[in-house]
C-alpha cells in the first residue's frame, strides 16, 4: 500500500517563482496515494496555471473564496483536510496568516481547519531576515503551525543574494509531510541513534579493508524513526545512498571512529539501533605510502577492531533500548543468540547472508527478531522499509513498557 493512501491533504499555493517546485510536490503526494485538494491564490495563478495541478492530482483546483455553487468551499476543504501544506508561503501570506486574515480562500481555510499546518516559506533573503517576518514566523509557530526554515542558495533574481529564502526542495517537504501524518507512538520525542553502512580500515593511503554493506537497512530505520517523531542521529560509514532528510548525520570512516561516535551519543539516547556492519578486522600496520607490487608483503597481518556494542555498554543510558544486528553464514540462530546474551541486547535482528534477497546491497531483507526469554519471530521477505517498521514496532513496545 502506498504510504499516504487515502490521506486528505490541502495544498496551498501562493504567488512566487518557487511554485514550479510545488507542482513536483503535488506529484509526489499524489503518487504516494494522497488525495490532494489544491487551493491557489490569485497571485499564484500568475506564476503557474491551475490546470497543471489538476492534471497532477486528478482533482479540481479551488481558487475563489466565494464562487458560484461553492460558497462554503473554505469550510468543506478545511474540515476534510488531515494536513494543510502551504508551499510556497510568501512573506505576504505569512503576514496575513499571522494576523488571522481571511481575505482569500487559502487564508480562510487556515482559520477553519483543525488539521496540522505546514508552512514552507520562499522569498527574497532580505525579506526573510526582516524583523517583521521574523516576528510573524515566531507567532505562527507559537500557535502551533510548523514553519520550515528556507534553504540558502541562489534565488530567482540574479541581483538577489544567496542567503536564506530559497524554498526547500520537494523531497524535503514530502519527508516532513510524512512525519506530520504518521501516528505518534512511543518514539515521538525520543532520541534515537542509528548506525549504518560499512567502515573502512586503511591498509595504505589508497587501499582499505571493508565489506559489501550499502547502509540501506540502517538508512531505512533512521528514516522510519524520524517519521515517527523521534530526534534521530545517524552515524554512518561510507554509504551507497543519500542519507535521509531531517536528521543529524555524523560521518565516520573506521570502526574506532564509529565506536567513539556511538559512545559520545549513548548517554542521552533512548534507543540505539546498531544496523551498521563495521569491519571486524584491520591491518596491524598501516603503510605510510602506497604499497607497490614489487614490495608487497608475503602475508597481511590483521588484528581485531573494537566490538562497538560490547565496548560501549558502560555508556548506555539506564532504561534505553539497544538493538543489534547479526549477519551470519552458518549456525545463524545459535550465533545470534550468543550475541544477544554477550552484548546485553534487548533485541537482535538476524539474517543469513547467503539467502537470496537478504544480503548486502539489496532493497529487501528477510530477518528474524530475537529477544531474551522469547521465541524468535521470523518475518517474510519484505522491503527494507517494511523491515524497519517491524523493528521499530518492537522498539516502541519495549519503550512503552519502561
């Protein structure tokens, strides 16, 4: 099922060049299954045509506060919406919304709705920095509206600066919509630390020991935890995919780097999900120059890297939930059960690296979730996003009982 299937979203569009991005946002929301009701201001229609949004959403576009046959559009639309998104939100619209104005259909919808409201500003950088805009945004946030900070970067006019004022990208807004629509459970407001990806252990300045981990599983868990309302820190080795939006990301290289980062975050973490695949071994010595074929050693001496979950046990916050992963190739369940015990974990997620669809790099996984004094729960082959939600359902159950 698509993530926003049947969810009703009111998408407001005000006048600004950034409205071309809103068309792509409308497409993303519709593709995710949302029923998108578009409301355009008069000035918005000077930048982009209403037919564009009708084509992308498959639904009529609303433009007038009082139109023939629809005098109560603002009430009907406002009450049907599960979320109101205004993108772009111009300085003028922010001022009118802060003042409680209802002089057009979109402003009236804000006053008539009980749904959460997401405002996505876009304007000249000097206008965003003006004290009046700052005061308007502060007031809007104080009454419960979510106002995204604009991005920095090139603005519409070549004469404009490159300060904050640029409308965030549609993917960023889409992710925030998911966070606002997600039902809030035990993870809401909790601090979650997730590790992802491989680590690299240098052999010389150009070579390293590592593994085939892509980081997709850890990224999926971090994204799902953030969507559920958690404050997420992602500690990641080199990833094959882009880190999720909306969260704090710490990049690391070696297993020691990752261990140090985990230790520094654990004292305030409610949850640690150790989904990374840190390298188990490192070269005993690191050459200061590239090793040439003519001078290669007969054998490569290696030594163990730190066991992150074991070495950071003393840094755990009392009552926190600790989740480990076990990727095995033989005696899978026995090895996982030993890790669960030895590393003092609340849950361990187990999979067989040789099973089709369950190893490194893919978009699916087949896992078994183990907990102390409980029967293992074997899940079918699922997308990594679905596996992430299954793991976090168990995490929330544990948090709810503590």
